C-alpha cells in the first residue's frame, strides 16, 4: 500500500462518515473542490441510496405497527 493509497483510504473513511468534502479536498491538496467531488461522488451517491433503503424499512415497520398492509 502506497502513501497515495492511504490518502484515498483516509478520504473514503472521512466522506463516508459524513466529514466535509472541503476538508478532504484541502487535506489531499486538490486544486479545486470539484476535483474531490468528482473522485469521491460515488460515496455520496451510495450513502443517499442507503438512506433511502433505511427510510423504506422504517416506513414498512411503521405500517406494521399501526396495522396497515
């Protein structure tokens, strides 16, 4: 594993945990925030998808609790 790989790992962990992309961008010394956003956009898309799944599960549990089909 290279230092470059460690930077990607740290960025992935930070963004996945909800850390600000501006901090990641500055830490990785990207020239623009859009560079960081383009490289790591799949992480925010994945998080949005997972949040949607959780919301659907919660809605189903609520319907069961109140007796709806």
